[in-house]
C-alpha cells in the first residue's frame, strides 16, 4: 500500500480477513464480496491513512482466480475516507460496485490502514497565524479545517458590522491546511484571504482546525 514504507505491523491473517496493529496504526483486510468494519473507542474517530482495493499479493484471499498482482483502484482512499473518516465506526463493502473493477477476472481484496484519532481544536482570528506541533517522532493529521465564520461576533470578537455572514466557509479550507501540515511534525498556516481566498467579503473571519498527532 502506498505511504506505508517503514511501518511494521503485527498481523493475524486468515483465509478471508486480517487484523494488524501497532501502538497507533490499525490494519484490516477483507476479501472481495465481504464487508469491512472499522471502529474506535468512545471519544475517538476513524481517520483513514491509506486504502487499496485490488490485489498486490498472491498470498491473500486465494479462493478465487488471480491473473495479476499489480491491481489497485484509484478511488480506494477517497471511498473509504468518505464512508469512515470522523465516524466512531463504519462499514465498507469490498466490491466492484463501490470501487469499480481495477482488474477484471481477478479475485480482489480491500486493505485499510487507519488510526483512531482524538481531535484537538485550535483557532486563530483573521490576520493571525495558526501554529501546530507534535511531540518528537509524531506527525500531524488534520481532521477538519474552517476558514470563514459559522458563529456570531463572540468568537474572534468584532463589531456586528464586520459580521455580515455566519454561514461562511472557504472551500479550500481543508485541502489547504492538509497540504501545509499533514505528515509534518510542525506547521504554520496564516489565517488570511491570500492563503484561502475570501469566502465572505466584509466579514471578520477565523481559522479553526481539528488535528491529532500520530
């Protein structure tokens, strides 16, 4: 799976399912036509690190035909993330109807690596800079981000004439913060229109981010 170089997991593998874990990362695998269930302890939520529907080994899920071991659905991560991220539990069917068929005639499987995140929220007002950092050896993951305003003037206080909207969010909020912070030990993100665009002209905005360290 992409993005997993250097990660060592302890695994139990059966004919149709595998479950692995280290102190942070959780790994699960199910064969095609089965359903994968992911779950986290109370107060934590799923965050998908990587996912692959296809086949990259001839040693897993061997009860069906194998014509290739170079097979991966490009929609794997987005589909699993959409179904599971920020949920305490979720289920995803390992099927062509969900992911498409990346290798017709080959019996496939779904692999997912995820963490159970306990999000910390940080906020800075417009024209300030948000600084995030993790302990040595850990990296940042971003659960959500908002540049705009979804509250009244009591958050990042401003005169009512500078709070024109309370349903305002830059569409680039999450992708911008992830590109600057995810996978790093520390990062800085200016809460400015130059970085995110201006989703509500005339309204005093803020940057709000939910993150965890893994």
